[in-house]
């Protein structure tokens, strides 16, 4: 088994065209043309930072393959796949709700999902110890029959189903730390007791009316859907508290065969589409705890798929810290270059109203998991 962390990306990921816009809206009407939030810069700059620091040489760089249509159908309907393909072959359009398709996006989306599948293969075959996939377009909002929130195909859902089909895995833990609720992933596994889905997200954010703590699963899946809707302003301390009090104890009892992560760096303190206060160092600490779960329960088998994160200046540093954590290595970036802007913020102070949310979530799940 390789001791390296795999890093999976392709130049094509940066060519998915979301067009002109402003924040999350397309340009037009009263909205003057600007740079859309889901643009290539945040992810391209992750790769650039890895190159500039030389840290890329500490990783196993891996080219992704394209997912097949049969593999995409592990979750999505043929009708939806055809819609994305048709839009992609023309001038583009919306494949659902803010699910932007540009010319050629279908093939790039296949390659994005294929990156997640490549990560599963490399980890399961012992070619790398774990993997980070710089997926674009992202996936966790995509529902079975339509896209949503910049997401076309649900990379993590398809990767989980692929891992079960190809490798016969019985239990998969999916942790989604993107600031927005992973609604598509929740929908896929809401009745499935073999997939434990945990979403840590900002309460009352996107999508509307999703991610409530009382949604704990349905039928045989009751208890296996854990929503942790953290209040706006939650920083490192609040996220780490939720992991310690809920995620680690649940994982201890679930004992997964594989850990998949929807790694959105949009809980960051500088993100324009959220109001959380996680720092780059906070992401390192979060990723370290998730790695501890994989190391303890499934010999380190873990694949992280990039989701959101819209501060092109700060996402690269947050992602670098995540990759440092899962690789166990330190890059040349010893200090946060944006420290001056965050040092006076209460990012490392756990507040009572943040603890109260965690306590409430534990109450909803008290019949399913033991929380000391």
C-alpha cells in the first residue's frame, strides 16, 4: 500500500463554464455581469498553490477516468442524464435549480464523477492511503431527477453506490461539512441503514427547508441521517464540538468500511455565500478528526470530494490544510497569510447557543446512538 495521499484532478474541471453572473445568480435584468461564484478560480488556485509550494510532489497525482452512463445511473434517471447531455451539446442552460450547464459540461461532469470513482478504486486497491478529489462541477445538491445549487451529478452518492457494488462494502459513512445542506445525498440514503449520512451545515441556509435536525431518516434508515444545523457565526470550536459529541461516537458504533467526505470549504470565514467563521487551521483540525475515524475503523480508507467554497483567495489555503491533515505532512505554508483578518474573531470559542444545537441533535438521535 502506498503511504501517499492521492490527489485527483484534471484541467477539464476548470473548463466547466458557469457563465457570467453575480454571487449565485446569472447576469440579466438588474444584475450586472460579474464573475459567478462557482467559477474555476477557487479550484484552479488550489492546484496552483500545491504547485507553487511544491507540496504537489508529496502527493500521488492521479488522472481521473470518466464515469460511464451506467455508473451515473446508480443514482440519476436516464431522463435527467439526457437533459444534461442535450443542454451541454447546445448553448447550455439550467438542469434544475441553479444547476448551470455550459457547452461541454456533460463530459466534464462525467469526468468529475469519474474522479470520485477513481479515488474509490485507488484507495480500495491500496494504491494510495486516502485521496482528495478536486471535483468540479460539485455534486451534493444534485437530486435523482434534477440538478441543484451548481451541482449536476451527485459524485459522492454515485461513489458510495459504486463502492458497494464493486467492492461489496457493507457500511459507508458520508460526512458532509459543506456549509450548505447535502440534500441530494440525504435524499439518496434517507431509508438506507447501511449508509450513515452526517451533514454539518449552516442552519436556515441553502436549500430552503432542508437540513433540519428532526429529519433523522425514514423506515429502516431511521437514525442513519444526522443533520447538524449549526448557527451562523459558528467557528472552529463549534464544528469540533459537534464532531466530538456526535460524529465520532456515532462512527464508533457504526464502524464504517469506507469514509466519504463532501469537502466544501465554504464554512470559511471569508466565504461570500455563507456566514460561518472556520479558519484554514480549523479545516485542518476538522479533517484530522475525520481521518481519525477512517484510521480507526477502516484502515484509513477515505475519499474526499471537493464541493463548495467561493472565496478564491482563501479556499486554496483551507484546502491545503485539509490535504496536509489527511497526508500527515506539513507544507511550506507555516502561517495563515490572512491571520491579520481573523485573529480578533471568536473562531475558537464555543458559545452556549452552539452547544445547544448539538444537544438538541443528540436528543433526536438518543434512541439510535449512545452519546456519553
